C-alpha cells in the first residue's frame, strides 16, 4: 500500500495543477443582474464560435504567471452585433494573449440587447454590465496583483460600442451604494478598440478621456468611424494611436486567421504601445 502513495500524490498534484490552469468565471452580480430576475436561471447557448442567451453576465479571469505579471489589467468585450458574443476569438484568445505579456485579462459576457426575444437595452442593461465589469475588477485589484490605476478596457466591433458606454459617459461610483463594488469608479485608464461599431463614436471626446489605441482595416465598411474618432481625439488633445491596415475586412479577431502578414501581428503593436506608455512597467506592480 505504501508504494502507491507517491503515485497518488503525483496524481493529486496533477489534478490540482489542472484545476488551477482553468480560468475562473465570476458573475458580475453574485445575486444576479438587476433586471434579469425572470430569466437568470436559463442556461447560456454556445455553438462553435459564439455564445448567446446571457442572463447572468460574468467575467472570465486570465491571470499571467506571477513572474511575468506587470500589474496591468484589461477588461475585454467581444463583438457580435449585440446578438451574440464571439467569445472564443475575441474574448478568450484576446485574454490569453494579454496574459502572455504579463497583463491580467478579463473576458466579459454581457447581456445582448439585439438577440431575438431579448428583454434588455443597450443604454440600460448592457451599459450597466460594462460599468459593473470595470468596477468588479478594480474592487479585486489587490487580490489579483493589479495597479488600480492601470486597468484598461478593450472592445471588438459591438464590444467597441460597449467601451464607449464607459469611456464617454459618467463613470464615477456611488459613495452611498449598498454594494461596495458600486462605490468604485468604472473609468478605464486606457482603451484598445478594434474595428468599432458605429455607435462607438461620441459627439465629442472630453479632454479627460483615457489614452486610446484604435485599429481597423481600410476595406472595412466601419473604417470611417475610426477616422472620426482620430479627428475627435486630436481635437481634444488626448493621446491616441491609430493603425489602418490596407486589407483585412471586418472581424479579423486577434489576427491569427488573417492572410495578411502585417495584420497577423497586430497584437504586438498594442504591446509596443502599452510598453511605450509605461503600462507594462512592473515597477508599479503592487507588492503582496
């Protein structure tokens, strides 16, 4: 019997490692999202690349190895036209990339206002999910080794519209809120927006908007929105970087499916931008 103990110990260690390697999913509201009471027990629907029927919005946590962690974090909103979420290619894949460069990443499943039969609204429920996701991550900054002043936001397509709901609207917390999470600011410290939808362009960019990184393909019908954003950022005097690729269309995700060599490496341009702007400086990483 004793000879079996080392083998059993190894199996238990392997199982523990496997569990630790699985990303954790955390509901945005532990008791359920306000306004989703009637449908919160319905299961999500997942097929191939998309997820639908989201009534219990959440974040899925991807933490970098401790020896690579920089203290920066990013909250990621996949696209899908507010009818579905391209959660694998624009949520999980994006989060894994950021974790690989030392940035804690949080892929968001938010409520879909344009899904058939949806009871939700963009300005109400989806926007509430976006703000809550930012506040939830900031509330656990110490636990996840994050600098609460280096937590950004990222969105693809319709997810870019989700970003705008936080960046260009009041995001201060409510100091009298019963839930401590809701007392925190939802304002991101930087933003990365990839081929944003048309509603991502505000009437004006305020001078206190966070620094921005925009990327789009010139043959995307939505490329004009990034042109407008760039103009508004320059007029506001807010730091901005924009990349226009000649070809790539809409929905090139993290570039791994692109036939364009330059577009296949676009995430590295984000890493360069973050490095140049001090966002990857581990000197600001909180010590535990």
